[in-house]
C-alpha cells in the first residue's frame, strides 16, 4: 500500500499515481479506482488508445454497477413499503434512519426520519417505545406490545451494527388489535367453560389425541380417584367417538360404572378430546336388584302355575273317583264334562310354567294338545281332524276362556255330530287387524232349524256364551250343514 500527500505532488504526478493504483483509500473508506490502467496497457505500443479504451471500459462497468445498485435499491424500497407491518431502523441516538410507508401512514404522513418517537407520539407511547429500544440495545432483542392511537402493535426489535461503528435498533411491528380481542374472547369463553365444568356434577376430562390427560374437573377426579396434580399421563380411557359404557375401580375399591361420550374440542390451541361421563353406578345396581327380584318372582310364579296345575289334576282325579260311585248316567256324564274342562284349564297352567315368559302361550300348539286330549277321551278312528292354525300368542286372561270355548265346541261335536261314528272336523285360528278368529266346524247332523243357543242350549252352550262375553268378543253358532262355531275377540294390546 502506498501513501501520498497530494499537496506535495504536482498534478502530473498525481495523475500518474491515480492511473497506476486499482484501489484508493479516502478517509478510511476503500474505493475501486475507475481510472486505473493496467501496466500492460501503459507499457504497450499503443498506450494512448489503450488508456482511452480502459477508461471507457471502467466507466461502462461503473454505470452497470450504478444501474444494478439503483435496481436493488428500488426492490429494497418496494419490499420495505409493501411489508404487511411497520419496518424501521434507528441510529444509536434512537432517531429514525429508515421508516416504511406503514409507519408514515400511522404518523399521519409525518416523516420521522431524523426524529425520535417523542417528536410525533403521545408521551406514554413514546416512553414505552424508548424502554423497549433500550432493552434491544442492552440484550440484543426485545418484544413488547405497544398501544398507539388506540391500536395494539406487537413490536419485535433487535440490535443492528451501523456502518459508522455504532449500534442502532431495527425492528418491525404488526397490528395485533384484532388478535388480542379474539384472545380476550377466547379467554372469557374459556373462563365461562371452566366455571360451568368445574361446578358440574358430571365427570369431564380433556385429553390430547394420544389420550394424555390435560384437564379434569373435580367430579372426574372424585370418580377416578385422581389427585388435583394428576396430569400429563395417559389415562387409558378408550377414545372411540361413540356412546359407550366403562367400569372403573375407584380409589376405595368400589367398581363405578359410567356412560361415556367422546367429542372433538380445542384446548389451549391444541386439537383435543372432551370426555363426558354420566355416573350410572346406582342405576346399574338398581337394575340388578330389579333383575334379581324378577328372577325370584319368576320362580315363584312358575311354582304357582305348577301347583295350580297339580291341584286341578287332584280335583279331576277326585271327580273321576266320584263318578264310579254314581248310578245316575246323567250325573256321570256331567262329571265327565267337568273333568274335561278342569283338564283343559290345567293344561293352560302346565304350558305357562313351561314357557320362558310364563305370561303368554302359543295357542296353536295348545289347540294341537287339546285335539289329542279330545281324541283320547272319545276314541274313534273314523273322525278326521283338519287344523289350520296361525302361530298366535295369548296371555292367560284370554287363553283360558278361549281354550274352554274350543273344548266345549269339540266336546259337543264328538258327542252329538256323528251318530254313525265317522266325519270330519275343521279347526282354524287366524289373527287379523288386531282381532283373533277361532272356528270349529264339522260335517255332522247339524242343529234343528229353530235352535236358539241362548234358549235351547245346555250348560256347555251357556258356558261358551259367557266366556265369549268375558273376552269382549262375540260367538256365532251356525247349525246348517253341520255345525260351525265361530269366535271373534280383540287381541289384547300387550301382545
């Protein structure tokens, strides 16, 4: 490096110095010498033309550099001015060196270059900016939320090394007024939510998507036996998004039962799951006590039906013994009819204690058993039975009267319809529109044309009429071309 005192050198010598040095230093700043000519050109044969060409080339390069610099500065200015927030730079005395368009708009068009915040801001706002500037200079960076003209700005500042060797403050600021308002609304909503949840008698739990506990209300801590500090651990609660029932062993060793629903929620900005539980322990215990009581009553009812059936069989046996001590044929026939009726009722109770419900019987099966019973009481291989029976269930209040009516109709048919000992009997049962129709028909001798069931019938006929009334139904007896007994009654609503 060469040093020259331009005051001691002639212009001609200074010209030579400038032409032969590629770099120049002026007040500690290094510059590229646009007039530098390489030694090859100076020592060449055509040094005059070479000097001119070298100068022109240097000037062209300098112009290109200036043009590139202008383009770069244009891009820089455009970038700074179109930034979504405020961008600024301050010198070591905290005066603005650079301010983008957003800062100019905030200051009402006032150009803060060369000014401090105290020159155009309210004093409180300027003092807040001053404190954050000092913090950035001291610590290297700072973040603050500052209110200017009723708007809240999030301001990030950082220490910047300036060309003169001092430190300034650079930074940018974004208007976060709307975000802060939203945060306040979220906080209010969260506090309201916690106020409801904390006082809710129902257990509520919030976990992340992996099942790690984030929050539990007092009811949940009591239900699971958790301490208030219990958090940040996997709960092991099934996270299926459907209504489900879980059992939990509480801290005191009691098995607790709850219905549980899992729904999506957001907790402190994270996707989470809200688990709501409804303690049904007492309900399940009550249901179990009801089931236990029902089982006891079922056993008792089954035993009652069994004993009623046995008692009816005893009565039937006593009547059967009694008839052998009678000489009157009509009395014996009356006892036989009574025995058949008693057996018919006994069969109902037998069917009931054999069924699962002990309340309803399949009446089509019951009629099949009745036909077998009638055949055994009136043996005749020439009487044919034809059954068309729909599967219908009747309760005991309807099954016994209906059975007795069918029993009377079949007994009368077997006793009176076929003097020759042969014929056909048709039995049908169907349900339609909430009613039941039962029919017993034969192709026997029929009834006299003037026959009136309410006047001319005997005990059996009177019994059928009374039983039909008990069923809230009606009975029709047609004596033409054999006898057809048709019973219709409404099927009770509990079927």
